[in-house]
C-alpha cells in the first residue's frame, strides 16, 4: 500500500512540475486547448492544464533585421 501511494505521489508531482511554465522575457507562447487557439502567454509564470492544453508555438518578440537588395530610385529635380 505504501509503495502504491509513493508511486501516485511521484506521478502527481511530475504532472504538476511539467505543467508549470516560465515564459522568458522577449518571448510569447501560443496556447492551444484541444487543438483550438486559447490565449497567448507573455513573460512570467504560467500553469497549463495537463493533457488538455499545449504550447503550440514559441514566438520571439525580438526585432528582426532583413536585408533588402538595393533599388533604383528615380527623382525629379526642380529648377
């Protein structure tokens, strides 16, 4: 009986610890509930429902620099 109780407590502890998520600053997590969009988590500590909710995507909120090819510019001069 004691072994069964210990196994159940360990399983519950693992479920609790794996469902507490810390979202780092500069990121956002997209949360889905049963495959449908639920919310977006910003930086901080969050708890999700086991087996029901999942982190669908982790989005970086940092600025992204893109390289564009040079473009010809036509200007009009005023005389």
